């Protein structure tokens, strides 16, 4: 059974190894990685692309507002415009 996040000393080599790998850096993958990290897991987010691509037409459904607030991202997005 893997060690809990609090049972691994920060100076040990084990502390640098992720507990969870999230494949895909899209909205769902980023949300999953943020939430897992907030819960105390060591997370690695793996994206196939080598660089972020700016998309001209990204939109979010109004129902995603609760999720953005829960992830702590609503204010950042609001400030970005």
C-alpha cells in the first residue's frame, strides 16, 4: 500500500516521486490534477503537446462556475478577462 502524503519525509527520494499521473492537460485533466494536489497527493500532469496552444474560441458553460470556485481558479480567470 502506498504511503500517505504526510508519512513521507520531505528529504527522502520518495517525496519527489509522484503518487498520481494525470494524462492530458485539457480542462478535465487540469481540474483533476489541481484537485488531487489540493488533497495532498504528489501529482504529475502529462500533456502530449510540447507547448501550450492558444485557442481562439474557448468557452465554458455557466455550470462550470462551481467547479472553478472549488479549484480556486474563478478569481484568476475573472482577472484575466
